[in-house]
């Protein structure tokens, strides 16, 4: 029988350290880029390891460094500038650990 490869789409849980960095960046607060990069590299390695351990064939970074798939385009491409402050979604207010 042919094996069906498995993968997933979407964000995976983040550590509080990663969440704090993401929100600092989103709010244009001061943070160390080196510390941010190190925290993201460590978090992505752990995220990939968990997927491999779970048997996922095609792994991803779990959207680790992104606050939102829909809004991170401004961080990747030129021409998407401006401030787009928004209220936190109600579920994020109630369950802040699930960013």
C-alpha cells in the first residue's frame, strides 16, 4: 500500500518568551534583534522536533515568529507600510497563552 504523507497548516503553540518578543515587535517596542533571532531559532527547532516526533512528514516553522499570517506581509514585502492597530480578539484576551 502507498503511504500518505502527513502535514498540517497553521500556527502551533509558542512559548511566553516568543509571545513577548512578537508583541514587542508589533508594538514597535525596543528589543534585542540578536535575542529575538536566538529565541526564534530555538523555538523553531523545538517546534520542528515536536512535529517529527509526532510523525509529521512535511514539517513547518509553525508560524512561530508571526503574530498573524494575514498581517505579517508588511514584515516581508516592501510597499505594505502603515500602522494598523487593532483590538486583541476576544479569545486572545480570555486565553492569552494561546497566541
